[in-house]
C-alpha cells in the first residue's frame, strides 16, 4: 500500500502502554512517599541530645521534594490516559526527576560526611554515636534513588509519546 504525503501515520497508545506508564508513576509515588515518611519519622536520642531531620536543612528539603514528587507522580498516574501525547509532559517529568535527584544528592552528601566525617574541615563522624539514625537515613536515600529511576523511566517513555486511543 502506498502512502500519500497527506496521510499521517499515527501510533496509538495501547492499553499496555497506559498500564506501564501508570505502574511506573505509582511505584515512583510510593517509593518517594516512603522515603519522605522514613526521614520525617527518623529520630534518635543519646546522652540527652535529640537528633531528627529538622536539624539539617538538606533533610527538610529532601522531605519536601519527596512529597512534591509523590503528589506529581500520583497526579500524572491518575490522569495518564488523558496526558499521554501531551508535548509538555516530558518537560514536567524532567523537572521533577532533576529536583528529586538534586535533593537525594544533597542529602547523600551530608549523609556521607555524617557517616565518615571530614577531619580536614573539623567534621567528625557522628554516625558512630547515632548508628540507627544514620542507617534509617541510608534506607531513605535508597528509596529516593528508586523513585528517581522509576520516574526517569517514565520520563524517557514520555519523550516520544503515542497518541491516546480515541
């Protein structure tokens, strides 16, 4: 069959495309929410010194960014069929993935200083005294990294969207 220039071949998103898109976004929302809750509920007290996420601005930003990522991923999953094929979805996905990556990188950098210290600058490894607090922080970073990967795959899939089925 010969196609004329005026005939446009349009790929239509199948049900499996929508299911994969929704699944990726819901898993990203779940892991991002879990990371935020784990950090927000993480605290330890030793020798009268109470340590929680509010002591460090980077952990406050980490919780806020993970909550933002949760809301975004859940909202785009809820409206997946309607949003598929929109030109701006990929750009919004890129912004959210980069915000999540920045928050995770910042929290990871502070976490590594807390874990191993930096003698040259006078920072001591506080994780020797607050081991449980630090281990929970590492678990939150792993969850956040999983959210980055899941939303990153959804972002890559939104780069060349298929038109939704009528």
